[in-house]
């Protein structure tokens, strides 16, 4: 049932050419090489260590894995992660 | 820029540890509190937070069961109280800034380039007249008007450029190389001048171009005698005097007269002999008043010194008279020597030939010469008597006497 409504929403957005991140609240991750990542539309920080950063999105979770990970800044809107990012996983 | 703003408003580096530091960060972001440079440290996190936001952390820390410890205070709000204790230093710094700022309002140096016919003194006098002087306000300077005024005042100036380089006023002029033609319509007004003899002697040659000759070839004249009168009489047809016309007398007159030359040279003289020992002294000078030297004492009894002076580029740019450099003291001894007769005579002859050369340059012709060197006593005396023919005629104002008409 939920899947169906999601598909409908998706079709509607496609036909109206609206951005998915704004309307569906999808996570937006921008990666610059493997050293920097900008994340928007997250709900909160679940775990943070030098090896992994786990973020909560509206529909899913995203996990950045690597070494020497640090959060350069953290606000309600967006955050910047720097370090050596080896893996980005959606859970 | 962002870093600068953070510094101005002040920020703290805090360590957050306890039950749920991640939730602490989430709550901070929900309350629009910016956190940056977040790093994991042991069982907690270290992060930066602005000073204003720090005061909002109490509730968040209580809710999340975390403890917040200040590790470092950064920024201006923390720097000012420290500086309050060192207010003298701060006042000095402030005064220095004010000094540099205020001194930039004035003109501290004026340099004139490109003037060959117009002397620097003339230009300085002109600038003084125009109230352009060192130490004047830059606002009072009207560069365009000053350029026009220079061209108006000095006919030979064809181009002027004035600009301010920092606190220095640079005046560049270009002069006309071609001679300036003077207007020839009508006769120039003159007060009239005579030519008078500068020395006693006999006239040997005389070519008069303007004026009335008062002497003839072969006449013996005294110093001050009028040779050519600048007052030219105009007669009526009945040979009565109608008027005088004043003119500048002009003539080539040669007077023969005697001239003497005497030079003495003591046989014993003192010469400096350097011992080869040298010592350096560094100095710092501000204006003409203050001079500090290191080391302070003079190193030798008899010495001469060579000064090397330079101006730091910083002060040069601001034209502040602060100089530094070194003195090199060279020790010497006074050693007595005696000239031999030949040496003394050759020195005296050299002096004589220099004297004769100067005479030749002046256009003096030597007719007879009688030179003797006295070799008795402890000094040599060269005595010369010359019969010379020398161009004469010194300008002097004409005695107007009766009523005259100027031409």
C-alpha cells in the first residue's frame, strides 16, 4: 500500500518535474572525491566515530565509512564531513 | 571572512561527554546552534561553538545527560580583558595607528625634477608664495591650479605634472630648450648704465658700440673712472642741447695694468699617516636632534671618520627623517716632514701656473712677467709682477643729471 502511494508520488513529481529532495525529503549527498561530503535533508546524527558516521534521513539511514572522519560543521540544514571516505552505505 | 567574524564574536572549544553526545549535537542543530570542527576524543566529542550559543546549552546538556567542559577560549571578547591589564601597550598601539593615519593627511616632502634653467631655490620660493610647503594638508592642495600657476609663472616651462605619491609631492617640469624670443617692437625701457674702470691703468684698445666714450686710447685711468657714458646728448640744429637719451653703454675696452701674485710655502709640514687600525660605531639618528651611538666612546685620540648612512625603506616612503648607519673611525698620527727646495719650488710653480691659467681663461693677456722665489728663511716665497692687458668695463648706473628722455 505504502509502496504504491510512493510510486504515485514519484510519477507525479516526474511529470511536474519537481525536485525529489524537496518534495520527498530525500537525503542529498554531494561528494567531492573521497575527501569531502556535504549532506542535506537529514534528521539527525545517530553515531559518530573516526571510522563511521551514521545519519538518519526521512526514509532511510546513510552511513559514511572511512578513516579520520570529522564533521567540519553541523547545522539544522546541512553538514560537511571530511576525511578519507571509503564507503557510503544506505540502510 | 567567516573566520574573522567568528574571531570577533568569540568562540569556545568544548568537550561534550556523557550519556548521549550525538543527541546533544542533534538538539543543538534543531535549536539553530552552529557547531564546527567536531572531532571524536575518547568517550566524547570536542567541538567549537560560538560564545552566544554556549549560554543556550544548559537545557540541552540536562536533557541529554551530557557534561560540557570548556577547553579553550578564543576570539576578541576574551582578548580584550587580557589587554585591559596592558592598557599602556594598547594605548601605544592605538596612538601609533592614529599617528600613521593622521600623518597621511599631510605633505611631508616636496621634490622638483626636470628643472635646469629654473633653479630649485627659485621653484621653492615660488611654492612658498603659493603656500605650498612641507607639512601642509593634502586637502588644501589644488594640483590642477598649481600646474597652471607654474606654467603661467615660468615662461620656459612647457609641461608640468604634479602628483602625490603617499605623502610626497612630486613636481616634474619640462623646460623649453629653444631660446625664448623677446619682443622687439619698440625700444626697451632702461634707466641707463655707464661703463666704468675696475682698476687703474692705461687704455690700449677701445671699440664703442653704444654710449658716449669719455676716454681715449693711451689715457691713464683710475679705478671708477667713467669710460663710456650711457647718457647720449641730442642736439638741435643750432648745436644747442635738446635732450639726453639714456642707454646701456656697450664697448670692448682693454686696459693695461700691473698685477702682482704672491704665494708662500713653509718648508716644514704635517702629514697624516694612518696606522691601519679601524673601529666601527653604529648609530641611529632621528631628524637633526637625536643621535644614538653604539659604542658611545670615541675609540682613538686622533682619527677621522667615514659615515655610511641609510634610511629604512619604510621611513623613506613616509619621508620621516630616521636614519641609521655606521661610522668607521680610522686612527692616524701626525708626522712632521720637510720639503726639499726642489719640491717647494715645484709646488709654488704649480700654484703660479694655476693662477696664470685662470687669467688666460678670463681673457687676460700677459705682456711682461717678473717672477722671483725667495729661498732664505724657513719658508719659500714666490713673488710675481705682471704687466697685463685685461678687458675692462663695469656697469654702473648713469648719473641722470639734467632732465632726460628715456629710450
